[in-house]
């Protein structure tokens, strides 16, 4: 079963990745994603940035491998949605991306992500500021306004789960239901 919320969530990701708005994704979109995100993480070490780049490239490679792209190296919105919302095809790939992104968010090595860095990373991906704030709140930050890296990674994995609705990630699409 696939929820409307899940479709909304990944269609939003597609639109953010399709930076030139031509309706298809290409390999370069994922290089750009890694560069945009790493650029706002000056405190992170090279290993964390390399891990993110690797995970972004794997994201693209999985799409290409799983989908019949007819050798043209492009992925349409429908192809994208079908692939990333199929856990049997995409779960391991999104696990790696989720871990890499969340690790980038916790450069102090204490496993905690501050709100300013969370905002910066998510703005770099392309999400809206007010929605990112709402998402951070939904992750239940501590008294110092930080969330565990593991909670964020789990939130990313949930974001790509086809059967999920009413999760923190729905804050990003406005699709959150009471
Ligand atoms: Ca494009």
C-alpha cells in the first residue's frame, strides 16, 4: 500500500533534485546535491563529505540500475517515484544516504545535530525554511535545541517508506494529517 503522503514526499524530493526543472533527473543532479550540501558543512571532515558524495552517487546508480532508462541516462518523475518507494529496490541505498547526511549534521562527534546546521543542510537540499523548522520541532529537540543524529537518519528512512503517513517528514510537504 502506498499513501498519498508518501507520494507527496518523494515528488517533492524529485522537484528539488530536478534543479533545471526539465522534468527528468540526470547524473549531474546528484553531484550537485552532494556539492550543495557539503558546502554548508564546513565543520565536517573529509571522510563525512566523501561518504555523502558516495551515497549521492549510489542514489543515482540505484535508479539507473533498477530502472530501464533506455540508455539515455534520464529518470522521469514516475520512474523515480516507483523506484524510491519500493523498499526492496531502494532501502539499502536510502539507508546509506540517511546515515551519511545525518553524520554530516553531527560534526562535533557527539551524535547530536543543532538546529542551525540542520536548517543549513536542509536549505541546501532545497526544502523551505519554515517547513524545516517544523520538522526539527517534530523530532523533539532537547533543552539545548539538538536532536540525535540517529533520530534524523530514522526520519529520512521513514520519509521513503511507502506505507507511512503522519510522520515528522510530512512537515516538509504540508501533507501532515492530525
Ligand atoms: Ca533535470
